[in-house]
C-alpha cells in the first residue's frame, strides 16, 4: 500500500482534529477536518508551503527548532513535540492553535505529520474561567471589606458603651467606699450603667435583625392597621416640620410578620426621611396590592404581595451611596448622629419575612423605599391577654445550665432569692451528670442555647428523654440552633432572650412551670 493511501484511510478522515502531512515543509496531504479548519476548498492546501498557514513568523523558530531536534534515525514514528501557533484561515481570520508534530518514516522517505487543534474554544473557556475567578476574588474582597466595616462599627459603638459602663461603675464603687456615701449619687451613676447596657442590648438586637438571626414572633397583620396604630408615634419621631401623609389601599391583603419588627421598620425609615429633610418636606407612606408574574422580580417567586412604599421629598442620594445604603454601619451622617444600622436592619427584617426591599433615589429629588411582603395568611384568632404572674417560687427544683460563670451566678442568685431550689452546671455533660445523681425531681431545665461541647437543644432532648416530666426554658442572645424557618420558634419551644432582667427571668420561669 502506498503511504498516501495509508494516510488517507478512513481512520485519518475520521480524526476529530485537523491533520496535515508535510514533505520537506510542503503539504502533501490533509484530512477533511483540516480543510474545514483552514477554510480551504477540497485539496487546495496540497502543494502549498506549511509556513503559508502561519499568521506571522513568531511560530516559525519553534517549528525549526523542533525539526532540528527531531530524531529521524531508524524506522517508525518519532514524536517531535508540541508548539503553539497562530494560524491564518483562507478568509484571513486568525485563530490560536496547538500543533503536535511527529516524524514518520515511509518507503518514500520521512514525512512530518501535524495534528492541529483549534484552541479558540479553549482560549474562550480559559478567559471565562479567569473572569469567574476574578469575580469570585472581587466578591471575596467585598465581603471582607464589609466584614471589616461591620467589625469596626461594632467595636466603635461597644467601646463607647463600655467606656460609660466602666467609668460609672467606678464612680459607684468610689462613692460606696467613701466615708459618707451619697446614696443619690450612687443611684444616679448606677442608672447610667443600666442605660448604657440597654443601648448595647438594642444594638445587639439590630445586628441580629440584620443577620436574620433575631427571634421572630409573626402574627397575621394588616399593614394599614399597623400604620394607623403607629401614626402618632411616627409624627412625634419626624417632628412638626415634616408632613406625614398616609395613603392606605382599600381591601389590603394580610401578611404574616412580627408586629414589633414592622413598627421598627416604619420608625427607621421615617427617621431617615426626617434627617434627609432638615428644612421640612413631605413623608408619604402608601400601601397597595401587587402581583408578580414569573420573571418580574430577581429575588421573589411569582405570586401575590403587599407593597409598602415610603417616599420623602428630601435631599436624595447619589448612585454610589444608593449602592451601599443597606450595608451595616454605612452612614452619610456626621459622627455620633447615626449608627448606620437603620437600613441594614430594615433589610434583615424584610428578607427574614420572605420579602424584598429596594431603594431608589436621585440627588435633589428625594428617596423612595419599596417593600414587598408575601400575602396569603389568614386572620389570627385574638389571643387572650396574659394575666400578671406571681413570680415567687414554691420550692421547685430548677437546673440552670450556662457556660458563662458570672451569668450563671446571676441567674442562680435571682432564682434562689425567689424561693426556688437551684442546681447549676457549666455545660451539657456536667448537667447530665448532675441530673443523674439527683434523687428528687427536676421541675425545669433553664439552659443556654449555644454552649461548648453540647448545644442546649441536645441537652434538653437527652434530659427530657431520661426525665419526661421536666419542662424546658431556653435562654439565649443567639437562638439560631432552636429556630425553625424564617426565624420562628418551633412549636413548644420557649425562649427567654438575653440580656434579661430579674423580673423577666422570674416571669418566664413561672409561666413555664405553670404551663
């Protein structure tokens, strides 16, 4: 069989890559794929010099080097190597290619066989991969920047509060240890400590709302009713120089939300609007029904929603400020005039409720915040009002589990003083050992949620499995491990949020014991 017949066999023609056979640099044979890749009709490539296919001379030195180093002694096929090329098609377009060259000995002499692969798609995929890597890195950098801003803002605000607490606590100690203590001064300084602690509590709850880790107690609400009930408070918040205009929609569907969080949302947006209108203006709150078809919203599924819109006639924002408006601790206000958590808190409240919030603004034209909340909830039955609780204990045995020593001592001191018998443990394993060695009943487990070694939920399950009559009361400032979807508590789960007061702890314990 002649070499030309062998090389033009069905195997050669079926090859997925372009194959070019050369004799002393002149093309003697190509397969059909080569004709397609180079855009030459039929066998028009045959007889041409291979260098005519190169887009420039950059690849020729590499080809020459491969040919010089090729081992052509003996018989058989000798692989010469692979070289990157820039190849010109018949129509003049250029594409990147990779050529694997081999020297083949035939009865007619030595031939060079080039298997050429079009790398255009490979380059595109590499470019796409590089673009995606760049985007991932950019998003990572943005997240790190946001976390840095968040950490800095938290540190700034808490340092201020701690400064107040430490110094006023020292004032209390100094006055108490003086020869003639002034009880009035001690009381006034102690109240400053309590106020700073309350500010810290409020900040913590705002952060949890932003992170969607706040405990949510949703109820079926009509937003028109919530706005009407809080209208007087909103007027007080914005002042007389701003006109509040409400435009409630008729027959507005209900939504399922935490009423306290909706009130906070309204106040935060109203205060922001007030600050944007130092010389006065209009604050308009309107509601409406909305229906989203597939593709109408990038984040929400199709369905029925309630739209809450808050618009002001204030100074407005530039595009770069709008882009950062929901970032925690981002604020354009002067130092000390705002925490930068208002819109971040609104974002957390709305998204945790399954909705979305957006903001549009133009300098000099005011700002509009639009909230969409899903509908579909039915009216809740009116819950009976909770009766006042007599918080005194009657000798019941409580197992208090808290890994923070000082807080465990505080809880034990409050409960013991109220007439309860208190057992304390620093963690889950210690609590189970204590319970196993206790001969009497344990009426109530009062447990932190997040503890090292064993979460409060696991402790409660294991203890109740061994003592079915024991009731459970969780206490935590971060309750995520016992929360169900959208931040609600599972049925039967009772949570006392930290930080708590003595009255709050005693009331929660008594209600849990009394069922």
